[in-house]
């Protein structure tokens, strides 16, 4: 049996990948919580345009939510109030 790739080393390597994937997932959740509504509006507008329907309302809504996200991004917050704006929107 090759000592370079023992089961302990394989498990350690796999655990490192799991930690990296978990950090990426947490970051994606944070980005989606801020920009999720903008992305949904843009996707809706794109679907309407592809279907040949006007999408002016969705484009305008995407612009409005993007501006809201930009305003939130420029607000200084501490950890105790980090998600306050998102909680208030629900």
C-alpha cells in the first residue's frame, strides 16, 4: 500500500474541500440575500423579452431593487444589525 495516499490523508483533503464549499455557500447566500430580488426581476424581464412580451415593468423593478441594494451596501453596520434591512423587508 502506498504510504503517500493513506486513508487519513485522503480524509483530510476531502475535509478541506468541504470547508471551502461551505464557505462558498455562505458567501452565495449572503450575496443572494442582498441581490436576490434584483436577479429575480432581471430574469423575469429576460423571460418576457424572449417570449416577445414587453418587460418594461420588470426592468424598472430591477433598477429600483438594484438601487436599494446599493444604498444598503453603503450603510455602515455592526454584526448585531447586519441583516436588519432584509428582515424588515419580509
